[in-house]
């Protein structure tokens, strides 16, 4: 049990980075290749890789700082879901503003759709993240 607790920060960070990176891969394929194939493919790939890793690292670090050892059960689940949803939604808005300049993913001409296609997955991903980290079907209750 102590060994599992020792690896807990890596599990939390790894899970957060995996989920956000998976979301960014989907955005890259759908928005960057299928819907808006113009522009630098390398630039789009670097953008999505950087965002996926950075966003996940922030979510994982916030989880470790604000939840781990302070909350458990339903409260921890809700807090983790809220962290993922808030950071994912903010990143979607921020990326839409940046994309208005670079025009890699169609954010300039499809701003509302671009933002909603970030907010909805951020909320769903937050619920999944909270369940995996603190739910009964996930890693269990810790604190």
C-alpha cells in the first residue's frame, strides 16, 4: 500500500497528461487535418503536443496541491472534475484567441464552435478524470 501511495503523484500527473494529450490529438486530427488542412502541419503538431502536455501538467499539479490529502470520495471527485473542466475550458478559449492570429485550426472564423468543442470535452473529460482518480471504479478513495 505504501508503494502505491509513493507512486500516486505520478499516477495523477500521468492520467491528467494522458487525457489532455488524447484530446489534443483528436483536435489535431479533426480541426487541424480534416476541417482546416491548410497551414503548417509541423506548427499544428508542436502546438497540440505542447498544449496537451502543459494542460495535463497543470491539471495534475492542481489536483495534487488542492485535493490530494485534503479531500476524498465525492468531494474529491467533484473537485478533480471541476479542475479539469475549468482548465480545459480556459485553454479552449485561450487557444481560440491565439488561433485567430495563426489560423491553424479555424478558430478565427468558427470561434463559438471552436470554444464549445473544447468546453464540452473538458466537462466530460473532467468527469472521467475525477472518476478514474477518486471514484469507486478508479484508483479508490485516498486521503
